C-alpha cells in the first residue's frame, strides 16, 4: 500500500466532492494499492489539520452545519508552505484577472516539490508558461483535467489516450450554463432573459452570469487546450469571443427550420482560438442538449473522436480530480 | 460556368469523339461523361450525359458545333452555384438597410442570396433572419460569409454561421 498525503485547499462544491469521493472510493483505491490520507483541509477562513488523517465525514458535516471546515486559523498558503505532504488539491475560486490565490498556492506547492491537481482554470489561463516551468523546477506532477469540461475527459484524451496522433482541431461545447439556456430557449420558444432566470433559479447559472454567458469561461478552457494540446503559450486575451446574450428565440426557430440548432461553440487549432454561437446540424454529434458538454478532437490518424459528458457538478468534477490523482500515483 | 448536357449519339463508331471535340476545342474542361451504351432512345440513339466547365460566352459555339456534327441535344442545364449555405443574422436588420446587405453579396458575382426569412418580434427589438446563400464553390461561399461578417460588424449585426461540418464527421 502506498500512502499519499493530501491537502484540499478550497472546500466548496468541488473540494467537498473530492472529500466525498475519497471516502466513497476508499476500498476501490486500496485495491489499486493507494491510500490517500488527507492531512489538511482549508476554506477561506479556517482549516482542519491532522497528520494522521483528517476525518473527512466530520469535516463535511461541519462545513454543512457551521460553514467552516475547522477551528485552525492556518491559511491554505500556510498549509502548503509548512505542512509536509505530497499533493495539493487546489479547488479555490477561479480568478482570471490575477490568477488569484490559486496561482500563489500552485507556485508555492511547486516550490516545495509538491504535486498539484486542480479544477481551477484561472492560473492556467493566465500563467501557463510560468506554472509549467515552476512545476518542472520543483520536479512536481501537475494535472488539471477538471479545468476543461468537468467530468468529460478532453486533455488526458488528447495527450495520453490518443498519443501518436497529431491533433489538428478541437471543437465543442465547453459551458453547460450556455448550453442549458440555449436548449431551453429553443424548447420553450422563450427569451434569453427568461431562460437565464430559470437557469439561475435551478442553480445552473450564477447570480452574475457574465463569465459564462459572455463566453469568457469557454475562452479560458480553450486557452488551456491551446497551451496543453497545441503547445501554444496563449492567454485569454488571444481568444476572439462572442457570447449568447443576443440570441433570440426567433433565431433559434429560423435555424431549426433550416435543420440547425444554435450552440456556443469553442474552437481551437494552430491558427485560431475562437468562441462564438454557431449553427450545428441537428443530427451532428456536437448537437447535444441540456447542460451537457461535448468535444470533438480531430486527429490525423483516427479522424474525429467525440466525447460528451457533464461539464460541471460537485462529484462529477471531483471524478476528474480523482482520476488525475490516481494516474500520478498508480504503479 | 458549369454545364450539364444530355446529348444523343447515333450508334456508329466515332460519334463520342465528335461530341467531345468541340468542348476541348473551345477550351472547356470536361468533368464527366456518362455513356449509356446499353440504353436506346425511342429514336434508336444512345443517350450520353456530359458535364463540363466553359466560359459562358462559348456555350453557344459549342451547341452549334455539336449540331453541325449531327449530334442531337436533348437538354442543357446551366449550373452556376454548387454550394449552398445558410446563416442567421440577429440585430436591427431592416433598419440597417437589408437591401444593401443583400446587394453586397449579390454584387460579388460568385455568390448570391437566394432566400431570406425575416422574423420581427416587436418594434425596436432585435429581429432575426435566416439567409440562404448559393455560391460557385466552397471557397466562394466562405468568402461570401466573411464579407457578410464584415458588413455585419459595421451594422452591429450578429452573424451565426455553420460549423465546419467536415471537422465533426466523415
Ligand atoms: N463547480 C463546478 O462544477 C466546477 C467545475 C469545473 C471547475 N470548477 C472550478 O473549481 C474551482 C472550485 O469551484 P467550486 O464550485 O467548488 O467553487 P466554490 O463552491 O465557490 O468554492 C470555493 C472554495 O474555495 C474557498 N476559498 C476561497 N478563497 C480561499 C483561500 N484564499 N484559501 C482557501 N480557500 C479559499 C472557499 O471558501 P469558503 O467556503 O469559506 O467560501 C470555498 O470553500 C473553481 O476554480 C471553479 O472554477 C468548478
């Protein structure tokens, strides 16, 4: 049995999802010879720390009941710098202006030779080159499948599973909020404003939806794809973006009469990184509905490979983090 | 332009050559010849379908040379536009001079707007339209859509174009 000591920095939807899957999959992981021992958990105000392993169920209920993970006053950054452990699970909020606390956390982790697994897009979309360099200087593993498409495997698909292929284009739907709104506008023949309100009520859209509906979230994911799969050193400023706020129910109907649906499509290849609403033939593999994500990876040897799945959600996103953790420490 | 032509040949040797020669003499580019040797018209002739590219002003010459050679012409179809595309426009489409938007495409000579469906919900609200564009080739269709996007930017219209289908399937 290999014991890997873990910190979870950021304990919102995704951080809690990680804690849940580590509890639920304990036996599964033991069969792989892996024992992930969480030695520290932090949210924005408090921390729970135990070098013999934090009781994750207790931390989950405390977060539920009291809104905090523990009584310790150590910050996430202090945990990374002072507590000895192997891997930092970085699940703090995305900040695409500065990279936010996530960037500091990741750089500190690499400085101390720790591995990092994250769902936090901000630092990767802002400072990809710097992070890669720091990871390699620290001799650290750095995995971030969860940043693009949640549970839907894209990065590892393109990098590992399709190894040997050259990837010429990646195109798809990378934002579940926009897909939900557009799908519902078409179904109900309702306005953008009405279906945004519905999405907010159901928790599919944030109170301030700008980041999703203006295509910025999709742009960040494309930047990560461009850097990771196409070897660029792009930031979100290199992306041409238009969002879904101007789409009308009439346009969706007219499109439907021509055999199309309208989807917010992100596309990346050697020559461009672009986010825009596009017409997708109704029977095309990219025409998935609801809040699903989908990606079509164009390869030289295998042709197009298309995957679809849930692009967000607590446990769904945690599943991508868990799979990255396993891939680092297995064998 | 591209022409598709049904002709009828007498069932004697050398007739097909007689039919094809005018096309090459007038610098046409032969694309396909479908020769139905087992079939016969009621007149006992053999039906053949030719498709070729030719400068528009040379088509009449071809027709007369074929007739001089004693070859019957059953049908001529001029096919100019081979690519069909659809786009959606959103914005103040009418107020920003829709005729001018369409004219810009039609004036190219290689593409034209063949259908327009307009949906105007309420006064002062953005309207939506679907436009069908025919073009001489795929490249010309792409240029027509690029041109449309340029006009649209000036007029603050949103253009929604189809994904590049061949990237997704086949
Ligand atoms: N939710 C999804 O489905 C999904 C999918 C893919 C990727 N992501 C990305 O994953 C990350 C986490 O998402 P989420 O939905 O879990 O967000 P969230 O629910 O807002 O949780 C963020 C967590 O980070 C904590 N935090 C904030 N500042 C911190 C700091 N300085 N130090 C330590 N912890 C701090 C917050 O603390 P408090 O609890 O005290 O506020 C909270 O626990 C984001 O970057 C997001 O973009 C999310």
